[in-house]
């Protein structure tokens, strides 16, 4: 019996993800942020040809099982990398990205095989900057990557994992059916820009562990787009790890503010106990605006985070009710 499995990551640059001087090309329209990838990936090659992502890592593996024992196995899959598009006046310049060699490894255990794959690369646009460690100055752009793993068991159980990833850009993870199942929770552009040269990547001597969060609902994604594409330019609020965004029991005018998590992980705390976590794309704080105006939980930053606040009355009450109902059932 042959058992196959796969896991795929797609890397993209969300709005407000670039900071400091490197943000200027995005501000002036020379470079661009990306639209969020779809909820499902059924035709990765078609997306690649349409230049719908910055990078993708598609890991595939298979095992042959005979009488409950693994008798053969194989590692497949590869990375894909897109173009960097720059708008110079009325013209658009497409700069080919530079792919790094795909790294693959296989580990065989008692009744299972674990396949690991690292894929990524760098934009073809030079980015002169000072960096951590020798050579202290880099001309090439930083390297972005993901390291994926999938474990196939002889009993047909399949496990997948985002083992490591660059701290920029955002990475979304899709299971073997093509469904979005996880996403990286934290972007640290400055760390990536200064440190992700070859020595500090899987092609050198280290990987970066990834903070992974659950996927928000499709309704939350729709509300996120509504908030980000609203007429008013909204300035994100920044939180340090440990900062409290809202406090349980608070009431008043500010309690009607609903928040979109742009980056980072927030803990949901009720009566002093952590009862859940939310990550990028989640809509939080909606219940106070729907009920009596009192916060029913505290929201505390587990990692550095960025959020955007919007008054509940600016959004569809029906949509917020559905978000609140779905969260209560979890």
C-alpha cells in the first residue's frame, strides 16, 4: 500500500509589514504589498505563473507499506519563488528573485518516516545595509524561507509541521487537501533585514523557530479586508509582550472598539486564566460592543503585536454577532 502526504507554505507581504527606511518604496508606490492568499490552494503552479506569492515551499513524501512494515519511501516537492515588481513612473520593472537550493532530509523510525524540506530565496534587488556579524555589510537582499516537515506513519496517520521560518514575510500553511490550516504569528522585519544573510539561515548554520497560530474564520478575513480598505487611514497600535490591550470588566466609550490583529499573538484571559490565543487576522473585542459595553475578557500580548482599532458601529452588527457566536462555541 502506498501512502502519500504533502504540506505547502506560501509566503507573502501583508500591509503594514515593512518598517523604517525600507518602507519608503512601499509608501511611494514603487514596491507593493500583497493581497492575502486564498483559503485553499488547488493549483499552486497556476498561482506561481500568475505571480500571486513571493515564495512557496511544497513538500511531498510517500511510503510503501507491506504487511504493516515500511518497505520503501520517497521524498518529492520543491520550492518556488516569484518576481519582485517595481513601478517606476508609468513602467513596471520585474526583477527575478534568486532561489536558494532546496534542502531535503529524511528520518526513518519504527513505523514512520519524517520528511523535512527547506525552500526560499532572496529578491534580486540589492539592499545595502549593516548586518549582525561578518562581513558586517551586505549588498544582497535578505533571505526568506520556510522549513516544513511531514511525518507519514504505517498506520496512515499523517502529521505536518512548520519547523522553522524567516521572521519576514508572513507564511501560511496548507495541508495535503489544500486547506489553510496554520499561519506564522509574528513578523520581525528589522531582525530579518539585518540578520537573514546566508550564515544565519538554514543554508548557513541556523534556522529560526516559527511562532504558529490557528487560522481565523472566513468571516474574520472579510472583516479584515473591510477594515484595511476603509476610507480612513488607520494607524496601528503597537504592543510589547506583556502589554494589556483591554482589561476584563472595563466599560465606557473605549469598550465599543473592536480590534483587528495585524501581527503577533494575544492571550485571551478570563478571571486571571488564559483560555485561548488569537493571532494575525483575528477580530477581537467584539462582544462588549454587542452587549452591555463591558469587556468580558482581557487581551494580553504574548509577543510583540500590532493591532488596529475600529468602533463596532462602523462594522456590520450581524457579522460581529457571528464572530462572537463562533468564538463562544470554540
